[in-house]
């Protein structure tokens, strides 16, 4: 992984898979107990986790691709002595980087707000979050 954020994205996906597996186990038990209300609640939580993950990953991937493209365009503009265009691209690049950081922060917050979390996985995620926060200061 190139950055701590990339590692956190992968860990978040793994954690979501564990959460979904745990919820699916609860769903199986609820079906066995013929508890329709509980089944509906659990299915809703599973879909909520999946939807949040899909949406967040799509936004993050799009921003990362845009940042790569803007970086190349900015370098080309400055190499061609087009300083006005280089400055404009630099401003847009910085804005996209800030937007990416916000999306990553929101993804981490979504992960930490999920209720049915394995405490050992939460400790690892918090440790990584803290180490990433310390290194970015």
C-alpha cells in the first residue's frame, strides 16, 4: 500500500465483510426462530453497510483518478511555462486532495459508527487511525 489511507480502505472493506458475515449469522438464527421483524431489521443493516461501502469506494476511486490526471496536467503546464494554467490546475489539485481526505475521513467514521463490530478489529482500526493521524501532523 502506498499510503496509510489505502491500507485503511482495505481494512475497512475487510471489516465490513466481517460485520456482514456476523449479521448473516444473526439472520440465519432469526430465520430459525421465525422472527420476521428481526430478519427485516438485520437485512436492512446488511444493505446499509453494503450501500455505504459501494458509494464511498466509488467516490474515493474517482477522486484518486482525478488527482493522478491533474498532477500530470499540472506538471505539463509548468513544463511548458504556462504558469496561469499551472496555477489553476494546482488550485484544483489541492481542492481534490482536500476532498479525498474528507471522503476518507467519512469512510473511517462510517466504519467506527457500525454497531455490531468485533472489538478486536475495532482496536486495530483505532490504532491504525491514530498512527495515520500522528504521521499526517
